[in-house]
C-alpha cells in the first residue's frame, strides 16, 4: 500500500465542508412521497457551492486528479436536481433554467442504448452506472412534468430500459440468485448509496407509469434482504466488501433510508434507519468509524 496525496486533499476537504462533491444531502426539503415534486435528498448545496466549477454553457464539471475537467453525468444530474429543488423553494426562474440545461445535456449525451457514460475517465472498460441512470431518470421526469415536453419522458424511458438490462448483457443490474441489485459500479463491490439512488429513479418512473410497480417492489425487496450486510454493528458500510462509510456517507444513508421509509412502510427499513441514527449519536462510534475510514480513505491498495 502507498499513501495518496490526492486522496488526503480530498479527504480534508470533505471533513472541513469545502468539498462540493460531499455537501450534506439530508432529506429533500420539498420531497413529497407519491409525487414528482422535490427530490428525495437535498442537492441544493451542490448548486450553491458549485458555482466555481461551472463551464461557459452552465454545466458543472469535475476536476480530475491531473487537473483536467471532466463532465460526469452523475454530477450534472445531481446539480440539476438541486437546481430544480431551488426552483420549487425560491420560485426564481434562473434555477429552473439551470435544471433544464442539465436535462438537455442528458438528452444530448445519452447513448443510443439509453446509457450515460459516467466513469469513462477512470474505468473506461466499466463506464456505466445504475446510480447515474436513476438520477438521470429522476431529473428528466421532473423536467417533463414541468414542461410537458415528451422528449424528456422518452429519454427517461430509454434510460430505465438500459438500467434494467442484466449486467451479463452489458447492463447495470445484477439478477443472479433471484435478486435485483442495482450496481453503481459494474465491476466493484455493491455500493449502498448508489443502489438507493438508482431505486429512487424506478420509483419516480412508477409514479408516471404504474407498470413499473412490480419492478420497484422487486428492487426494494432485494435491497431489504441485503441491508444487514451494510451494518457492521456500530456504523454503516459503504459497500458489501468491508469498506466502512465516512461521516458524510453515513448521514447520507440515514437520509436515504428516511426517504425510503416514507415511500415503503417496511419494518426492516425502519429498523436500520433507527440503528444508523443511534450509531451516529454515540461519540465512541463516530471516533471509531473515523479512524477506520481515515485509514481506508488515505491508503491506496
């Protein structure tokens, strides 16, 4: 193992609250269960803090470790969802325009198979992500409801069609062993927050097209069965391969499970929501998780 200076810098920014990639994403301030209104998680800080990372076309970009600028679909869709929430909160047209620009970018850059090339700059052989597909769907459907323009609905339909394609056939969903696991990364351990963000996209599509209800139920049933694998006894796990969460992702898990509990009254979801909340309240748990995560984050395998 070796120490990554780049990882150290990103970790410090995450801790002191200056990273635009790790702003707090609590329960959405205008989220309404059963309605395509505000988003499940609060992405507004990505808009408020992210103005320095916006190109001349109004599209956010990711600064890569080599200093290059990368247009990452996930980042763009989250920015658009945050802008849309600000539009609902502030009723200032500029925020709706920002959200529409991100949705337009999504249509322009959507591949013929309905996918978005999210990880091309780091994983060129594994560039697709269920999380990206889900968040793209959520943004496109909100702009469709806002504008009544069918092109946004059509793009969302193509996106979910690809997202539900078996990973063994080039898609981003694992159907092995009777499960339905939505993969943020198709070649790495299963990431919990990415799985849930993808699931939110299916829920949003279900609100407009009820034929997706069975798909949503299958997806959330698989998630419920796997939730114990993301509990290490004092903190939540980032993935199902021993990677513990940072404080940011632990809070994100709590917010996501809170939203899930509002759209699916399941006792197991409530159980882990309450457990993760209790873990965060314990100062010893926070310190222990911080030490373990700091080591995992700084060291490069």
